[in-house]
C-alpha cells in the first residue's frame, strides 16, 4: 500500500472540506453547537452509539496501539508487534477456517469491527503516540455528511517503530474508507467500506541463550538492548489484505412510527477480500532445520474470499424480530507450487464453494430480552455450524443480568490444514476433524455491586501448534481428549471524593487439557488515581499508578515463520509485577496522555519480564500522546 499517497489523500480531503467551510459567509447569528449525541457511530450490526470525548480510566486503558483494553494480553517490546494471549473467549462463530498468521491479526480490522458514521458537522480525530526509536503512531480520521442522507469517512492508522532490539522494526498501515446512505423516506439504506491493511514485522527469532542470561542478570554493558545478540537479523513477515464490503437493505413494509405493529425488510451483503502472508529471509537459520534453498527464502500464501448473502427480516410488536438468510462463499487458499515428497504429495490449493443458511430471533418482554441465532453450511466441502441463544433482564438502569449458551463446530484454521515453507520442517497437509466448542456464560452488569462474568468452555478436537518430542520446530496437532476451561472476571471501581480505585480481577483454569491450553491462574490490574478540575475548570487532570500482575505459567512461545504462538511446557514465565505511572489531562476536546511504563524495572536487580520465551518485554520508558477532536 502506498502510504504517502494515502496520507496525501486524507490531507487533501480535509483541506478541501475546511476550505469549503471557510468560503461560506459568516452567519449573522452564532449557531448553537450540535449535541454530542448527534455524532453517531453505527456498528456493522447497525447498532448506534455516539462520539465520546470524555477522559476516564477506561480511556486510559484504551490509549494504545490497538485502541482497546488489553487486560487479557501481554505486549511485546516494540509497538506494532504481536501479543501473547493471557485469557481466552472462544466466541468465534465462523463457518470456514480463518487465515494464516493469526498472531498478526490483532490490529487487522474485520468486517464485524468496522464503524460507520452520521454527523451534523464535519468531524476529525487525530491520535498520536510516541513509539520506540525512530518512529511514531498516528491515527487520522475524518468524516462528513455531505447531506442528511450521505456520509463518508476516511481513516489512516500508521505505525513505524525501530524498536530497542536488533531487527525488530515494525511498519503497519490501516486505510479505511466507509460510506452510508439512505433515501429521504429511509426505506433504502446502504453501508459500504473499503479496507487496505498491511502489517510488516522484522523478525529476529528472539535473544540467543547467552543474551538471555546477560539480560536477566542485568549486565550494565548491555542496558543498550541493541547490543544483545539475536538469533538472526535478516528476516521479516508481512500480512496484507484488501477488502470491499457492501450491505444494502430495503424496507418493503416500513415501520412508520412506534405504534406500527409490523415491518418487513430485505437485503443483501457482498464482500470480497484478498489476503496474503509472506515470510522472507536472506539466509536459512539452522534452528529451523534444513531448507530447500541456500538463500533468499521467500514463501507466500494467499486467500481469495468472496461472499454474497441475501436476507429478510420481519419485525412484529407481538412476535419479535426474525431474520433469515442464505449465503454463498467461494474461497481459494494456497500456494503456487505442489510439493512432491517421499512421504507423499502436499497440494498447493484448498478451494471450494459453500452454501450457507441461518436465522436469528430476538424479542423484548418488559425487562426481559431473549435472542437466538444459528447457521450452518448446507453444501460444500467444509462442514460447519453454530447455534447460540441467550436472555437478559434489566433490573433497573444500573443493574442487568444476562446468560448465553453456544455450540460451534468448524474446521481448524487454514494453516493447520495446509502450510508450505522453504524450510523442510514447515510443510504439511492434514485431514483434521472439526474443532467443536460448547460454551455457557453468565454476566452481571451492576454499578452498585460489581461487573462480573463467569464462563465455561468445553472443546473437543482442540487444534494447536507445539514442538513434539525430538523435533525442533512446531507442527499442528489435534488434542484427542476434551479441554474444559472456566473463567471468572470481576470489575469494580471505588470512588471517594477526588480519588478512585479501579480493580479488575480474573481467575481461570483449564480443568482438563491443561497441557495444551496454558493460562495463568489469575490476572489482576489495580489503578489508584486522583482527578480534579484546575484553572477555573479549564483543565481536567487525572494522575495515578497502575499495577498489573499475572501468575507464572508455561507461557506460549512464538514462531516467526508461522507467525503463530505454540504450546510449550518447559519454561514458566510471568509472576512479575508491572507498574505504570500516568498523568492525563483534558482541555476542551484535546486529551493528553503521559506515562512512565514498567517503572518497576528501574528498581530490580534482575530482569525477568518476558512476553514469550526469548522475547523480553520493554524496559522502563516514558511515552506520551494526544487525542484531538475537531468539531466544525
């Protein structure tokens, strides 16, 4: 993706809109500013919220590369790198395998994560945060309604950071263009977007054994982390994707007002996505085994994914809302070469057509709301299905309880089924069974008591990567017994005058299958803070300290060729307290963020903080950033 061109395009559009506004005649009377609630954010499911410019502890938790709370993740040393997973959700309902390199998908925006907008005046948001040596993060967003009926938005999120360790540069770019339209009578509505994304990571294989010892013993000559040896300095992997999506809906029988008993709508969704993942290396690394070439390793895998879906939705005040759909998928995953080996042939492609069908239902009965949803592949080479149902009850405005049950069966991800590499060890074609997941979860949302969630997941034929005995590199495996996993999460904030204490605690355990599903038994995060309004309430300030800790456990290791994490049971990591000191401030629509990350590292004689085996977490570092909203 041509990043300078995209940045130029964004600046050109912004400049054009601002110049158009400047050319307008100044009104005789000053118009009242529109309410913030009129700046609407529309989800892919057509739910609506509005822009939030407040400063809170939750905003502090989300001021990061992913721009979401990463309580259940462990960052790597450099921004833009992957994350180790500390806890699992198993909420997927996909009906076909996911693409390769899932560890690089944390900041890859899927269809369900896209946002659309409707604003009374043009809105711009600029996000900036410092990175690590010769780099920065930038997220520039602009949206405008050219009329009451038409909106478009354009956003570019770019990161470039050299990093403290050798050959750990990251360079990522996410370009998103969205638009939505409705006719004057609102009978026809359309949501559409284009997304072009690339995530580049230089890979070094982690520190060598001697460098790990120098790091943990805190040898003074190596506090400059660039002096520590890494396993190799000539590799990188790149995940790229381009997607077009359209969702249009027409109300055959519109709902004219709140008293209308029924409405009937039809619609269709179309998407095309082209993904690729490539691993490149100048010279083979002995630790990965023998290779087919002596230099210039370069293996690329692609996925072409076309989907079309037709649906209808009937809503009735007595019956509820019922939606049914039928869809068609054409997928083509694979490589350009077929491998002929002594033990057999490894094909180059997994491709096919799927026909899918499904339905959903929801209904509100006073304070109760029930819902159900299910879908399955009714034809094609891949069997898959899911079914979930749930209910919720709103006790009052501040207290709500809900429960959900889900069953899901689908094939493992594509790179479990077929993978090719210039390294001989990284070539396989499998015939794995579907992974079958059953889940029960209960949630309590209560400002008075506590926010709590309890979930149980049972998994049959769990698929995972690991290094089997007498091997040196990970390969795919399928667990023959059942995995049972329970997770309890509690969140509660206490306030006293200008002080606050925000607490999040998670307990989890693999009741069976703990040798393939490694998780820390508990994670805790506690933030003690002070906030006040200064300078005649012109500035809102917030300062405090955050403590995070998770129990030591057999943390998953990272493999750069696969760009995946794999199970290891030889080394326990974790058990290290992390402290961050922060100062945040808000002036009008500008939020400033200052943080001293991992400050506890300044006071420890040994360095035991790792994000994965051989990959240290970052040292103590001061970072700052800003989020600035412009309302015209």
